[in-house]
């Protein structure tokens, strides 16, 4: 059975065991049941939670974690989500509320925080290795595009935050390290950073001694931000 309505939105988006095909104005928007949809709402929401924690650099478990997330979301996206909204989405409160439906605006903001344009673009990606039904649009950073003196902030689970200064010619100096074995003053080489994948720092030097290579985010990869 199909439900028809008018719309002027051009997009594909997923909702539970259904999908919406939105068309141009004066055409029908058809709601079709799609039980074989591989990207169900719950699955994609769980993936979004995981990416959000990856960007934040911590597993979200306590009220203080939600306060930190709220602050980081506002700083990165310029938008605000209430603490109650975040706690409900993570199941921290109202776990047994079967009537709770997350708003698309909430998903849009979280997707933007995770590095996507919106919830629709997030749903069009595939985060599982070995699944050929979609592809993941990872952010890339080529250090040759940066100016010397630019700071790169790397985050990975659990609670690792490393700030590095780009010196030019693929050389990085560690400025600050939280929860990582890297130390301020360490230098290394890196040409290319791909978000949500492990990052190898080459030729790590500490106090004039060559240590070797260092891998950040072996299990879940890293996320990055750039600060001039």
C-alpha cells in the first residue's frame, strides 16, 4: 500500500523499515514498506552514536560526558541540543519509553558533528567493512595543503587527544598529548590523514633518538580537526 503526498524536497532518507522517495513539487512522495532495507533506522542510529563518541574522544557514560558533548556540538556546529535530548537518544533516560521518536533535526546536528552534511548523507554511507552495498565518504587531509604552524588535533578512543604542529615538509611536532604515549616535543612524519581509519606516524623521534613508527587509533581509527 502506498501513501502519496506533495513535496518539494529532493532527497532519499530512511525511516525504520520504510524509505521515503522525495520528488520535486507537483509529483508524488511515495512511502513504501521495505523490510529488506539493510540500513534500518536503529542500526544507523547506533553507528551515529559510535561516530559521535569517536569524534568526542570518549565513551559517553556519565552526566558530565553529556555536558561535554553538548558543549562540543555547539562549538563545532553552531547549534545546540538539550541535555535531555542527548540523554534520551543514548538511552541514558527513558530507556523503556517505546513511544520516543528521535527528531530528524537531532540526527542532522549529530551527523554534522560527526563530519557529514546531514542525516541523509550519513544514511547514504556504509560504515561496515566488507559490505559492498555502500561506500563511506571519509574526510581526507593532505599535510602539503597546510601552512607551517597549523595545529592538527587528533582524537581516538579511548580518551586520546593529541595536538600536533605542522612544521612543513611532512614534519609534525607533538604539542600536547592526553592519554597517549606520545609526548610533547616528539617529532614524526606524516603525509596524509584519513578520518575514521588508523593513522601511522612515521619516524617518531624523541630526545634525538629514533623510536620507530607509531599507530594511532588501531581499532576504530582517528578523527581530526585543524586549527590555524
